[in-house]
C-alpha cells in the first residue's frame, strides 16, 4: 500500500531546503547499504552525522509530528532521523528490500523498519527517470511525486529507484517503526479513520461517529505494541 502525503513542505520551503543541500558534502551512497544492496546502489548521500542533514532532518520530523495524515497512516512509535540522497548522471538503486532493523544514532536503541518514507525534494520536471518503483507481487507501481511531497510504503516491499538520466534528484528518506506492526491492520485502521473523518465533516453530531471512534481505539488498543 502506497500512501502519498502531498505538500508536506510548501514549494518555497522545499526550494530553501534544496538551496541548502547544494553546498552539502556528498559521499558515495554504496557505503551505507548492506553488502548485497551495495552492488545495486549508485548514488550520493550525506553522512549520517552531517550537521546540515541533522538540522534539516529535525525540521522534517517536527513537521511530521504536526501532520495528521502522517500520524493516521503511520501510527509512529519511533522515527529514524532522516537521511538525504542525490541521484544524477545515471545514478540508480536497483531492486532491493530495506533492512529490517536499524540502530538509532547515538543510542543503543534498535528500530524496526515497518514503513519506508521518501520525501521528494526536486521538481519532477527538472530530471528524467528517478521513479521510485514498488513491487507488490506482479504489480509494479512507479511513483514520482512533486517537490515537498512524501511517500510512505511498506519497508518489506521490493522496490527500486530507476536511473536518473537528466538533471538531479534530491530526496530525504527515513524509516518508521509503527505502533501497529501488521500492514493489513494499519490499512484497516486508516480506512476506519478516513470514514470517521468523512462522517464528521458531513454531520459532527452523527451518533455513529462515537461508536466508530470507540471501535477505532479499541482496535488500536488490541493491535498496538509499545
């Protein structure tokens, strides 16, 4: 299941982030991949401890915390600090599945990757290629969002970034450990939440809203892990 969160950052805010990243010190991204995935990865990344990346990443996490759609879709328990990559000159990341467990920087904490997230930072008209392609069985879903928009997708899905043959593709990416590990359960909770919000928009006094809200929280109580 792919979930788009449009305009997490405005065009002006996103342009400011891009301008700051132009002066960043980029490194070979293959060094951050596992030994199998590294062979398929040809891009650049900021170091995990890069001060600029840490500052922009903190702003992204702060914005996520104030974005109801993200909270409803991800039900986040832990968010790994965002990282940043750059694709150009044919750079790509072949078919792979993200690591299951990550170490939280500066701590002994381990974070399970239930959801992967990509925040597109470049205007899609400014580069060719660079689609994020997620595979679900025989179905391949290519995605190329507008600058400032976020894509959430299951971390256990096979996916890739196609070669960037013109221009530059900048993005932030990170992983989320959800309160609800199971993807199907998260999807049902999101559908239920969407229905509650739609009913409330039509008639906030509808008594069914109370019943459905109670059902939502009881399911979340049953399925959540803390």
